C-alpha cells in the first residue's frame, strides 16, 4: 500500500514537471514596428500573451536564430535599447544566449520565462533584429537589379525561372522597396550555385511579400535549370498631359515612387522626346516646347535629367543623373508634340495575365500600365546602360567590368562567365581590343591598352587569350580568341584599359556632363578621400548626411564591396581644393551615385572638416608603393649603396617596404634582382647587412632562384613575413650597371648611411667642410687685424720725427741778388748747394743720392725770389718704429724727394705745435701771399723742414 502510494506521487510529480516544461515554451514569434516583415522589435507569445525580450546579452547569434525561424534570411543587425520603440505587456525573456545554430529561440540558453517587469526591468531595453529578408536581387549594380535569390535558412539559392511572371516580379520589387518591376529575364546562368529553390511561386501581384505568395513544388521534382533576373525602378509610367487628358502632345509627366511628377525641361531634348512618343505609340517627336502646357498646382517638378540616345524602348531605360542638379525654374516643364494626332488611351492592366510555363522565358516583359497591375508585351531584352557605371549587364548572360583603376573607365578587364569573374590575358592585346571594352562600358574611346598586370593581378580564372578584335564588335567576348578558359598565361599578364571616359551613352553630353569618381589614399585601395570629377576638375565630396545606402552605392560603384563606413575622426587634409557637392541622399533604387539627389554643384559646398573619408568593405593595402599602378619592377628597390644599382634589397608588400633575409642568398638571386631592375648582371651577392641594416618587416626568407626568372616574385621562397632572421642578416647586391649616387637626393629618396664607405659618413664630411671654412675665415681676419695695427702704430712715430726738426743757421755767401740769379731769373745750377734725396724705391733702399739742382720759373710779382725746397717722402717704417731721425744729413738739411717743393707761410710755427703744422700735401700749391725774403749776407735764418 505504501509503495503504491509512493509510486503514484512520483508519477504525479513527473507529470507536473513535464507539464511545466511544456508550458514554459514560446509558442509564437513576431517582429513589430519595423519597415517590413523581417525587421522590428522581437516579441514572443507565452500562455496566450505577447511580450518582449530584454536585450541583456542580446547578440547577432540570437538575431540569426530569429531571422531563420521567421524565414527572413540571416541577421543584418541586432539593435538594442528599444531601437524599434518600447513594447508593452510582459517582458518574457531575459539573458537569451544562442550559439547561432539553434532551430528556434526555445533552443537557446535563457533564464526561466517570467514577467521580468517584477524584477524592475523596463521596456527601454527591448531587443530587436534586422534580417536580410527572404528574397534579394544579387549580382547587379544595385539592390534593385539582378538575379532573384531566396534564403534557404542556411544560404542564398537562386529561384528557378519556371512559371515566373511579371506579377511575381512586381511583388519582389515592392517587398524590396525598389518601386515597380519594369522587366525580367529568364533562362539566365546561375550566378554562383548549382542548387535551385525547389518551389515555384505563383503570385497574384497584391501580396505584400514573396513569402505569402502561393508556391508549388517544381513539376516532377525537377525545376527548370535557369535563373531569372529582375529590374525594378521608381520610374514606371509616362504620359503627356494637355487640358487634363493624356494625349500625344502635352506636358511630360512620370509616375515616380507612387506619384505623378512633371519633368524639368533642363537638358530635355529630341532624343528623350522620341523615346516618349514611341513608348506611347504616338509616332516620333516633332518638337519640344518648354513650359507650353504647364499647369499651376501640380507636384514639385522632378529635376533628374534623362540622357537618351533615342533608340531606347522606354524612358526609364535611359541613363539618369540627379547628382548636383539645380532646382528647376518655375514653369520650366518638359513638353513634347508627337507626330501622332490621336488621343492616346493608356491600356488598363489585366491582373489575371500570367505567362504559361516555358513560354519565351528569355524575353523581356515590359510594363506599360496606367493602373495598379501590368499588361505585358514581349520585347527583346535590354538592361539600361548607365553612364560611367563601370558595369554592364548583357543579354548574353555575361558581365564586364574594370577593376583597380581608381574609376569606372580604367582598370583590369574582368568578365563574369559561368558565375565567376575572370581576367583576359595580354597576348595580342592592343587598342582594337581596348576600343571594344570602352565602347561596351560606355566609357568613350580607348586611350591605352595596358599589359603585364598594369592594374594589378587578378584571381580565379583567365577566361580569354589571344583576342583579335577588329574594334567594331559590340562585346569583347564576340572577338576571335582561343576560346573560353584556354590560355597559356599567368595573372602577371592580365590585360587592362584606360578609356577617355567621355560618356558615349549620352550623345548630348558636354565636358560639364562627364562625371567620374575616385578615392584618394597613399597606401590603401577602397579607402580614402572621396572625390568627384565635374566640369573638368576633381573636387571633394562633403559627408553630410551620407546614410548607409549612399555609402553602399559608392563602394559598389568603385568595385569595393557592398558596404562602407564614414571616418569622421581623421585629420582634415591641408591645402585648398574644390568641394563640389553636399547633401547626397541615395535611394535603394539608385544604381550609381549619379542618380542620387543632392544639393546643386558649388565650388565650396562645405569646409575642409566636412570632406568625406570613406572605408569600404573591400579595403586593402595598395599593391604598389605609388598611387599609379605598377609592375614588379616598382615593387623592388636597392638602398644604402654607392650607386643606383647596388645596395640592400627591399621589396614592397602589404603597403610597406621590407627587406630580404640572406639565408640561401647567392649570385643566382642577385642576378634576378639586377635584371629585374635593369641594372645589368650581378657582380656580388652580399650578406650580413653589408649596406647597413634595414627597418620594418623582413618580408622574404630562403629565396631560391635559378637565375633566369624575370622577377624575384617568380622565385621559390618561404611565405611572406615568415622568417627567423634579424636585420643584421639583410641581403644586398652589387650590379654591373648604375651611376654613382649624388649627395643631393630627390624628394622621397633617402640616401644610404655610408656614401663614402669606410672613410667618413655624410655628417662627418659636412663637419669637416664647415670646419675648414671657419678656419680660413679666421686666418683672413687675423691677417687683416695685424696689418691694421701695424699701420696705426707707424703714423704717430712719423709725426714725432717731423716735430723734432732742428733749426740751424745757414750761412750764405755774401753775394748780391743779381749774382745769385741766372739770366732767366732762377737760381743757377752751381749757386745752390746740392741736397741729398731719397730715391723712393722702397723700404729696402737706404742709399741716398745727391739731388740734382732744379730750376724754378720766375715767380709772380707778389713773390720775392725764393728757392722751392723739395718735400721729403715719409721715412721708412723701420725708422718710424724706432723713433730715429734718418742718419744722412748735410748742412743740417734732411733728405728730400726729388721734384717735391715746399712753400712756407709767413708765420711759421715753432716745433711742437700741431695746430701750426707747416706740412702741405705733396705737389700742392698754396695760394698764400708771402712777404719777400731777401737772401743776404747778414746771416738771415731760413727754416727748412724735411
């Protein structure tokens, strides 16, 4: 009895436990307050009541489980803090931690289910998710164009084109927020996967999402082996309005994003008008009168410009530009008068139209409707060509693009074939081949056909080789070649092109209409300052507001991935430049930046601090040390040598220069380096940092060449960056070619540390030169000072000698004046005592000679007859320095220089009085009137100065 009762109690406890466990399960899951079914606030249903999930430890793994459980693809984001608004009611889940592989949210680790509002939690921390969605368009140049793919719960798989209709395409475009479907293409090769979604959708056109459309398994369990591409557009219908009636003449109006809008007459031309008339079945355009049918009170005029060639089937197939377009002048609306004169009644749509299985699936279904549905007419398929898009989709299922050229009209040529992008070999590659590429991409004419991986090496297949185009082919793959995948090349031979960029897709385009886009960076691809080419000049782009969709379109247009980020913390650039455009606001339906509305073009749209610096998902270090594309030669250099062809070997890898370790380094490796640099043959293979140790990375080790390779990259070596070396083991070479390195270097090239090896370094040589110059200046200064001092010491001594003149009486013979004078009134030669004189030959000459008597002309009447006594020259310096009087004297008269004369004033001062110094300048006459001086026998004293 007791045992039975115990058993019953145990069974009851187990049942209660099981019922509690079953009851503690989430029964339903939904997303609220999002923009579509696959995003919003996460809510779960427990015990019949909806509640939220606390965001504590809410990560992408849990969001992935939610998206997969709801059939919404994979998680794109896991927002927290009530990003989609605060919920109400209970907070059922707390600390939900998933690994990402769980099938449902019930399988994740979490705290017991209860209302956590009782634990003082609030709805301010409600969790949310953003899912990729169940369907997407992939492989095109935007999210609204490409191959239809659905998410299987694990990955993306293509949708079969079996029983696919325009109504299904309409549902897909609406779900993706891409406007309306204007065309689709079936029987397309699968993009990347061989697997196909095992069901076919049969939409009626009114379903909110593809998920809700009726679907059936493929007939016989085998789906048609062809994918389908869809083109969505915000531009879906066009009409000509006159007096409120749609006719074959009137104001051009277009149905854009659910509203009828007038088109601006700016850049509206006959080519555009022709497309409208043909689309409406109204013949051809006759004229385009501006504003002739303008009606007040309409919606805002749509400023975007259409660039038709005139051959397009629909206006929305023409390239469109909206970037930088100015506001349209009031009343300046586009109008057209077509040749047809009948009233154009637009066909009403038949919602029940559907295409039978397998009926011309490879044809375009073009929509021309005035209501909510579509009426289809078959036309040859043609995706719209975008000006300078760098990517074109073709009806023969292949795509063409240019990569790593810094813009859409230059780069390595790549073809999408059989779901893979591949390159073209440069064998026989010339301008005729390049012309076909440039014209196919609407990039004008070919300027250059580059070879040898000028724009870097590609990857994956090399699709074509030995192309022999005539230049007239419409597609590059229509040129004669070896055939798909047949070649004898490596990726170092990848072909490229440089096109003029003139948008051939826009016949009326002028220089101001050509646009181009690039990122400017010294060391990275797919990251840098965003610049746009407009009006013939590059200028910056301003970053306000730059939403995620705008960044995505920019990165995709540049071939840099599907997403990007704006770096606002980088230091602004220096210098002045144009800043062309601001307030760019792209939409999902825009396939290029040129289609995005923005503020008008201005030369200074923002400050330097507001210039956009973008990093795309495809960011990577530059494969070249310079901004321009390069070959292997530019990735190799020599440093530290005494010629340009000798030095430490350095290679460029992952955005920086590094050295090569000397393990296994021999003449064979040195020969490859010398030949690659064009430096002749190798003379030496130097080891142990013979040219000085380098810095940075040691990129290569154990390099083994045969000596015949064209590039060091062709030699065997350990993996990049893997080594067991130090910079003391850096390898070097000395080649036979090369000129000596000059002391002056160009910018950006650093001279080696030992230009005169083994003697002096550069700094030591400069010090020696400067020291020698200073010593020479010092010697000159000392010599000049010595001469100056000697000169100034001599002058006072000379004056003392003169002031010590001795006056002596000179007895003259008692002769009469007449006897002393000659017949001509001058002293006779014999009547004057001959005085000694100094020859004046220099300080060394101390021999004095007798001065010959000189005759003087008769003086004027104001003068008495007197003899002019010669003036002596300055005595030698040796006398002056010793303060002596010249030893040779005769009759008390000093020696004087021949031919000098001295005249005395009447009042002659005595010796020692400087103010009355009687010395006059040599040979200078003084106009002083003298009294007559008589020479007589009375012993008159005459003062004669030396």
